[in-house]
């Protein structure tokens, strides 16, 4: 077997054997196959998409290109929760301690934010003292003791995916469903949990814009998951407007804490409960446990135990009051009265990124203090000159420029509009 034969097969639309995909993944991980040949294969695979059995074989090959964490000796039920990424998506900060307080064991390997999509690691690192540089083995031991752990993606997990993903980024081949599915699921397999709640985001603030695109991805994730031994429950959720009230790292930690403290009236709190119910059902547990854990304080208690276990200084943290805060806070008034028809997630995400809450390039540093509060949602009534956004900025000029851009993402209607549901479809 050699790489030229594999390239020619993909180019001509012939079926790959499992061994060929293993050869490719091994060669990508070790560097034995050069980037130009990997890039050629990626473009051929983009134009001639892999079949379901080929996607399953590639998923396993990518997972086996590195280490797979063995969580089988941790208490059941084990669960992983993954989001395809969006604007203001802090759901994991609530769900991890909430589900752990209901008896679920979670080891979550998370990424950092890139572009308008925030990352759970960046958000939680705004807590003073908190560390996410646990090794997979340390994360596992922590989960054995307290039911949960969050750490960064270790380079020895699915290393071939790391190489292919970086090449896809620069060869216009990110958007292929079989390539996305094998990339996501190979990392889930390496992470060791047998079941995954998969939040597939859909809308302007996500990389799947239409319901049809999101459904195609969700269905493929479940089908390939079943082939590789993962129970995947996909839920398609709205990312046309930002999720919840805040976009920005410390701001989002604050909002997550409100839910953990039992403040359950917001759209974001209801969304957390909807996802928690599905996660608990996937684990064979009673869906009603989640609301009880939030109301009784046991979810908050578990969150504080978790933060302390990962190095947070709880005296400085003071239940969120010690989080870093921006020096300039400016309210943005509504330009007219009306009902909100659209708060564009992409626009808000871009503004938050430019304020410093996100990264344009992988090496950029983020500012945990800055971001945007979105004070209205689709369906709300607003009055002229009442605040619709609150900008948290590092300087006055940053705040002024954010204010102008944010208003471009707001559409008002003279007639009443309907609120958007958060859960769109469960294929
Ligand atoms: N996330 C991943 O991990 N891989 C993809 O290809 C797309 C999103």
C-alpha cells in the first residue's frame, strides 16, 4: 500500500479499505505522509464524500492514532457533553456540576475559543487561580473523587485529527460532513466516555447555518457514533441569536452561576434544564433530578467543590463577585421602539471578539473582563432609548466602536414578533 494509490482511489471515487484509512491516519500522526499529499486527499474526500462505513473506519483510525483514555473503572453512568460551538454558549459550565450532582460522572476535554466561537476553557479560566492544565490521568482521578473534571485536549489524543484539522482550515475543506463527523467523534472516542450528548448549533453564530445542514450533521453523528460504539444523542439548538444574556468570558461565568444558584426564570436557565433532562435520560436517570438539584443548592455546592479542586481560590472568587471586571461599561440605547425581530449572533460574536473576548488567531490572548450583555431577545418589546445592549470594554474607544456595530445586528419590527425556541429539532 502507498499514499499515491490511496490518493488515486479517492480521486476516482473508489471505496477505501479500513487498512488504507489507518495508513493515512498513522502517516498524518507520525509526519511520514507530507502535508501536500494529505491536503490532496482532503480535497478529494471533500469532492467525493466518504460513505458511512468509510467515515466510521476513518473515525476509528483517527482515534487509534493516539492514546484512548480508559474510563471504564469510573462509576457509571459516564457521559460526555459536546457543543459544535456558538456565541455565548456557556452551557457546559452549568451542566457539568449539575449532572455530577445528579450522579453522572463526566471527564470533559475541551477546546479554546477561535473566531466568534467561545471555548469553555477560556471562560472558566477567568475564575481566579483556576487551572485547566490537568493531564488526562489527573482529570480521571479528580472525576473519581468528585464526579467531574475539565481539562484541555491533550496532544496525544487523536493526533492525526490535529494534523488533518489544521490542514482543512487552510484548504477550504472544513465543511465536509464525513470529515467533521470523524474529527468530532474520534476525539470523543479518545476521551473514553461511551455516550455523548451532542449539541449541534444552528444559525448565523454557528458553522451550520440552516436547519437542513444541521440535521444532516446531527443524523450523521448519531449513525457513525453507533458504528464505532458511541451512543450519541444529537440535539439541534438555536444559534441565530446569542445564547443567554452574556457573551464574554467572566460575564458568562457570572451568568452560569446565576443558574447554579437556582435563578431559573431566564431563557438560558430553561435551555440548561432542557439539555440536562436529555442528558439524564441518556444516562437512564430521572430527568426531574436536574431542577431539584438547582433548587436545593446541591448543583451550586458541586460547582464550588469542582472549582476548588481545579485550583480556584474560593475566598477571592466569592461566588462570582471576585471575577475580573472591565473598566468601561456602557449601555447601548434602542434607536426606536418596537418588537425585536433579530439579534444577530454573528454580529454580537464579532463585536465580542474585537473587544478582546475571543481570538482571531490561535496565538491571540483573550481579555477575560470584556464582552457584551444582550438585554433583549427575539420577541421582546423595546422602547426607544431604553438599553438593548451593555458593552464591557477595556477602553472608551473600544466601547464606542462596539456600540455602533452592535446596532447593525438588531432588527426591530412594528408588529409583535414570536420568541425563538432554543431547542429546534431532535432528529
Ligand atoms: N469541530 C471539530 O472538532 N472538528 C471539525 O471538523 C469541526 C468542528
